[in-house]
């Protein structure tokens, strides 16, 4: 029987690449999304991956959404916490709403989605939790105190939960992408991309969503059973830990 994987924020960008790669690797995949119904319908039609709409910042919504996924596909074996938002502002101009929105989705969302599947993983003595953090959670980024704080928190969550899951066959790992060629990044003006972003990246190019997806597929596999509590940097050499 194929294992079941849930990818949050799984219908666009990095999340979509992850969902497709997991399906191609033989998993039964569900993709969560929060708001863009049109994009989600197109993704579902093109890939055959079922989509489920809920807001990961709400614990109640996560419980209901995960119940729907498991009713449709079975118990979740692999969870990819990818959903994330930005509300960038210099700190002296940042509002409590901008702070709370980002923390709610990018950090509290990990608790909200992981908690409802954790007991089942423990009972079955198998689980893979893969958290998509960010280079900016490692090095910080001006104008992103909220985002950097949340993504750094994701790494602490990963390390702590890995210790709890290890004896129950559950691995918990994080990936920190750098600049990836998503629709959002490619929308940056070419002059800014070429003069300000690419010179920071030693390999001289953006990463591709599929490159992050391949890391996820490996971490989800049985071959990665001895890897837990780890953070994998995928940033083209832009930042070393």
C-alpha cells in the first residue's frame, strides 16, 4: 500500500513541485492550500492530486482538514510543512497584525498541522515530518523580523520534535531554501535579479523548485531513516552554517 503524504501550501511554487515529486515517487498525495481557488483547481486538474482548502493558522481548521484528507486517502505517513506567507516591513513600521499573521502561519502552523497527525505516527511507529524553513531563518533578513523569527522557530521545533519522535520511528527534518525560481521570485525586475540577487549566490543562478522537491523525496524515504533533527541548506552557497 502506498504511503500517504500531505503537503501544506502544496498547489503553488515549491509546494507544488514537492507534491508532484512525491506522487511520482509513488506516494498518495494531498495538497493543502489556503486561498487561491483558481490556481488550486488548475493544479488538481493537471496533476490529479486532490486539493484540500484550509488555513493552517487555525488549529480547528487543521483538525477538520486533516480528518478529510485521512478519510479520503488514509492515515498520513509523510507531512511536509511548506505553507508560508510574508508580510514584510521594517520593524519600526511593522504592525502587530503583520507580526501575528506571519507567526500564525509560518510557526504556529507547524504545531497546528503536525499535532493532529503525531499520535497516529507514534501508534504506527513510522512518520516523516519535513519542515520547509528558509535561509532567512538562519541568517536573518532586514525587513523580515517576523518571517525570520518564524523560520528560525521552525528549526527549533524541528530539533525538539526529532528527539521525541526518534524512538517511535518518526524523523523530523528541515530544509532551508535560498532564492528559488518560483513565480514570485521570477517576477522581481530583471535588473534587481541580475545586480542584487544573483551576485549573492556563488553558483550564479536561482535554485529550482524541483531541487527542493528531490530533497523532500529523499527525506521521506526509508533510506533517510537515520537522518533526524537535521537542517539541510539548499542555497547555492549563499550562506553556510
